[in-house]
C-alpha cells in the first residue's frame, strides 16, 4: 500500500496512477523516463543515418538539377541538334526520381531546364519538318523543270544544229540530273543562268559561261559545259575547265 503524493488517497502497492486524481506515481514516472531514454538511445543512430541519407539525396538531386539547367540553357543554341534537349530531360527525370526517393523537394532549376528543353525540342521538330517540306518542294520543282527541258530536247530530235536554246536545255537538264562540282543536291540549285555562247568545232562544242548557285556556294559559280554529237547532241561532261576542243 502507498499514499498518493497529491490527494493522499491510499492505493495498492502495484498501482502506477491514482484512481481519484489521476496523478502518476514517482516510480512510474522514473520508469517512463528510463524507457524514453532507452528509446532515444536506440533511435539516435537511425535518425543520424536518415539525416545522412537525406543529405546525400539532396546533393545528388542538386547535381542532377544543375545538369538539367545547363543542358536546358544550351539547347536553344543547338535547336537543329536535339541532343542537349534530350540530356536536359534525362537529367530532370533523374533529379525528380532522386527527389522522390530521398523525400526532398525538386529544385526549381531542374524544372527550368526541363521547360527550356521542351521548347527547344519543339523548335527542333518544327525546323526538321520545315526542312523536309522545303526539300520536297525543291525536288518537285526540279522534277517539273526537267520534264519541261525534256520536251524542249525531244522537239529538237536528232537535229545536227546546236543552237543556243538547245544547248541551254541540254546543259540545264544535265546539271539538274547529275549535279555539279560534287554537289548532287540539285533541289538546292538556284538562279541557273545560261548566258554563255556556244563554240562548235566539228562534232564537239563548248559553253563556258553557264552560271548557277549551289548549296555549297554563297556566290554564283561558273560551269563549263562540253557537248558531243553522236546520233544527236548530248552533254559529254560538266566542270570548270576547258573542253579542249582542239583545232
């Protein structure tokens, strides 16, 4: 038996709390304090490990977020190349996954890098589609022009006379079919100008002033067209050197 230290009620010896006023006995308080101390001692290493893990996760998230921002900032400068945008998105996804696993907040710079990458990626898609459309229209234009030239050439038949218009049609069709000076992107050929005169010597002929602009030249280049007569006139070769007709 013992007496409650607050209200004086007589209580059984194994009673931890007074049934009348609810006061917890001194012995019970000491036991609770001892239990709390033991629990704190057990939890301290776990809390420390969690803090370390959280700090490591925060550092990894910050690193991934920094990479996402870096590639996102670079992506507008490489709008025709998608790899910076792809790397920015990959870094953002890594930062988001690490943030979720580590229970930390995703940094704003990871989000900024992600949106910059999306905008640049959209720009790349638009640029790519525009290039494809432009190439398609160029090819269509060249094909239509070659059909027109073929009609002009066919109208001349096997005539032995190589006049200026006939020579120009042969030269232009050859250039649009076979390319010039290593450039076979004939759809990019612009401003073809058949201004040169035709010099004929027996079964061969030469035109030294056919001008055009190719994809690899900022200024117009001058082509020399060499002709030869067999069953009909045809282009023997195109280049930048003389046809060497001889005497």
